[in-house]
C-alpha cells in the first residue's frame, strides 16, 4: 500500500477568507489563526530541564501567545490590491 500523498499536504486558506480576515472579520481571523496554530505550537516548543537533570520538551505558552499576536497584527496590516 502506498502512502496517501494528500494526507500531509497543508490546506490552503481560500482567498475569500483572507480578504475577510484582512477586513477584520472575527470568524475569518479565527480561521486563519487556527490554520497556523500547529506551526506556531511547533515553534513554541522548548526543552526544559528539571531539578534531577532530566529534560523534556514543553510548549512555551507565552511564546505561543506572542507569535499568535504577531500573526494577528500582520493579518490586520496586510494589504490586498
């Protein structure tokens, strides 16, 4: 059995949703943020070392929120012709 090629293909955001998000429509902005949330979560992972010296990977929620906020600002500043 071959691997399904579309399984890992990212879903593109429709242009109409991008237009609505740039206009500031809350549902459209939420959809764009949700689309990028997995990528933001991956960027927000940090290696934490505990008192006994063991390390583990944990999501830095502060970094996640900062990146999400930056994306929100970029969405609202985005210029469409």
